[in-house]
C-alpha cells in the first residue's frame, strides 16, 4: 500500500513543482569563481611624523566570490552570490606608527544571498546590499574606490590627527564619512522594480527593524552623454542595538540608543569628450540626541583612452563633535592597463577644524594637516 501511495504522490509532487517553474530549468545552473587582489603602498605625514605602509585597499578590498544562476521554465532566473573579503593590513586601520600590523588580518563575509528575478523585478534574500547602499557614491569617473570618489576616507580612516605638541586627537575616519545607509551590507530582504526608462526603485527590510528605500537612474542620452544618479533614505531602528528580551533595555553601546536616520544621494555625468562631474550629499541624524552631521563632495574628472584623472573636494561637518569640520582635497589617477589589471595613484590633503571650546577643554592645539600618497594595483581574476 505504501508503495502504491508513493508511486502516485511523488510524480504528482514533481509535476506541481515543475508547473511553478522551480524544478526543471531551461538551462543548467551556471557557476563562476571570481574576485580580485587590491594592494597599495601608503605614505602619510601628520605634521610631526611620517611612515610608509603596505595595505589592502579598503576602497575595494581583496576578495573572492562564487556566483551561479539558472533560468527556469517559466522564464524567471534563480541565482546566488557568496563573497568573502580578505584583508591583510586594511587601509582603513593603518596609522603612522602602527608598524607592520601583523595582527590586522580579516576575513569578512561580504555577501551570502539568493535571488529571484523576472518581469516583476528582483527579490534578494540574505546578506547583501541594503536598498539604499551606495546611492551616495555614484561616480562615472572610473577613479572611485581606487584613490578617487566620495568614499576617500576608506584609504585613510585609521590615520590620526595630532597637534603641534604631538597630542593625538582623532582619526580621519572619526571625523569624515559619506554616511552609509545602515551599513552597505546587512541581512535583509530587498526588492528592486524593473527598470522604467532607466529608473529603478528599491526597498529593503533588515534585521533590527531597519529599512531603506531608494531610487536610481542610469541612461545614455542624446549625443552619447551618460548620466547616473541615486537617492536613498534609511532608518536604522534597532540595528546596532542589543536589547534585553524581557525589559527591552539596551544592553550594548553603554545603553545608548544608536538609532539614526540618513538620507542623501549622488549624481554623475560623463560627456563624450571624457569630461565628467560628480556631486554627492548626505545627512545623518542621531534620534536619541538630535545631533546631525552632513557630508558634501564634488569632483571633476577626465577620461582619455585608458587614463582616468580626477580632482575632488569633500567635507564632513559635525561628525566628531558639534562644530567640527573635516575636509579633504584629492587628486586621483587610474590606468586601465588591461581589462583585468588597473594601476592607481592619488594624493590627499586632510584637514580638521575644531571649535575653540573643545580644544581648550581637552588641552589641544589646532590639528595639523595630514598629507597622504596612495599607490597600488587591482588585479581581477575571471
């Protein structure tokens, strides 16, 4: 009797699943291994001391990934992405005087997600980019993540400002930031609409009741003019807070509620002659205190053949303390030697202005400027 039931139920189950389009695909699952190595030499001078370090470029850290996808019988595509970052002496952690930083090794899970894509759009589930991630860093110059672009503090976040008496004040990363939207990668469910003339809307819900919404636009206009832009909004809710399951009291961060709201975006235009311009702006607000911080960025670039040039300026206000301003002036160059090999070099001048009351209260003088030279290569495989 059991055998009779099985011979009837199993074929019916297979037929039902096949009808939905998830059992048999129109083609076999494609599978690929890829990634890149991204290393750099960094030289920095804080006005008192200088040093040279070998770092992993945290603008686009070394990594490897596994990807796969399959088109199902109903036309939908099922796929996955698993990506690991590998850092040895991250550029965001290196500082003058840090030596070899042999302990600074890191394996971090960047993405582990599955997705379903069709005429309805795309649904992603697992660890990956939130809906608003990177809407503040859109850049058509070809220098972003390789010495240029709005997220310049990734090349230098660990370097410390000092005053004329050698007092350590704060790091570049503590004073300047484009303000991520709940972190660039979270455990979330995300939905992206189909492209409507180059316009895509997105929304995601992450652990801790955090949520983001975003809109992106990308198109090639008349005469070959390329444009790209994005805008995002995020509420971190309880993301980053650990709470007692009974009392709901915050047991992390010293009991401080880290809930924040962030909004902003960026836009970039690339003309047929290679001239390009990029702007970005974000605002972040801590709801518990009402404190707000702002970041503004502007860049002019030029592309000729395999060469990418850019000059940029960025400033972050009120991130470190109310009334503080961290600024950066940068020059970046990227050479696309081959499709897989890129060489890059950049120079950055970082400055920090602090309110007089803060300097007097802590016995600080004015912070010295920091100058940095950053040279490296990114080599992609597969």
